[in-house]
C-alpha cells in the first residue's frame, strides 16, 4: 500500500517515521517507546470522517495507535533500510 501513495506523501511519511524511529531508538533515555509515540501522534494522523460517540472515537484511536506503533517498529522494512539517514 505504501508504494501506491503519491510520491510526495511517501516522502513525507518516510521522513516522519524516520524521526519517530530515531526517537524510539533512544527510548532508554527519553522514555518514548513506539507505543508512547503512537499514543501521542496517532490522534493527529487519522480520524473518523464524521463526529461519533466517545466509544467509537476511543476504539478508532486505539486502532490508529496500533497502526502507528507497527509503522514505527517496522519502519526500516516498510520505508527502506536507509530511513534513519534521511535527516
């Protein structure tokens, strides 16, 4: 799916997840592992198209956080092994 994105979107995601991966690699110092990063950034990445109840929003946020966590943890395989050298 990543390879089907427009080039500009792919470049943006590679840089974003490169930074997040770098932060996660230093979690021993900064306490920001992939899960914590995902909880912070996920609500700003994807959201439901129309207002819903708190339960739906909570479920949606958890699903997006799991996706973002997966992308951070597997960013090298998903976006290419040179991802940390982008910045």
